[in-house]
C-alpha cells in the first residue's frame, strides 16, 4: 500500500512508516474480529482536505477487505489515509490532527471573509490546501522564516485585489494570534 502511495505521490516512505501502518492494520483486524468498531470522527475532513490520499486509502481498504474476506467501514480508509499523509510529511498522527484543524479553520475564515463557497474539487483548492499543509508543518516544527521579501508585489496585490488582500490579512492575523508566530509577507502574498 505504501509502495503504491510512493508511486502516486512521488515520495519515499521510511521503514518506520511501513511498521506503523502494518501495526495499525493488525490492530484493525483484531478489533474487527472482536466486534469493536473505531469511529473516525475526522472522516469528513480527511475526505475533504486529503482527497487524493483518501482515494489511495480507499484502494488500500479494498485490498484489505478482499484479502481477508471482510467489510471494514469507510472510516478505516480515513485512518489509512492519515498514515499516507504522515508518510509524506514525516510527522506524527498527533500533529496531523492539529494540521487538519488548522486547514479547516483557515478555509472557514476565507469562506466568511469572501462571502462565498469554495470549490473544494478544483485544482486551485488542492494547491492551496497543499500549501497550507506545508505551512502548518513549518509552524508546528518552529521552522518559520520571517525574512523580508519584495514588498512591491504585496503593494500591487493590495491595490489590484483589495478584497482578497483583506481576506488574506484575516487569515494571517488568525495564524499569528492562534499559533503565536510571525509569518513573512510571502505567506500573505500566497
């Protein structure tokens, strides 16, 4: 499963991630055989924020179901998805819960600030969510750079796209206040 994910996402998975996923699958099968179902409370967010990874997680779930002649619930594909995301980002599952909440909050701020729904199936959304994932990783690992950038680009954006600039400022203020960090203006531009 992780080899397939490596091919799809063009990333290398460490042996520890293989062990973690194997251990998870083993525990899942033990729970299934004992009649215990673990509900995935983040399934909706996982599907939404990690749609490509969730597709791989669903395929992995199908493999498990076929291999063992069982029918695990869709929530299990969400748990597998988080292992795939973790393998890509070299983070722990604990960090990923915070990461998912971070993305969810930023998207909510933008929906309210822009007074419109966001097409969560567009390439633009996927690219933005990917940017947020890497931003979150840098914030959570205290690897934020606050170097000065070219402010002329920011001034152009401020003049030509004042509504977008104000929405971006709201997100920037939220991040800086909620996560006690300072971000470079490059993040505001993005």
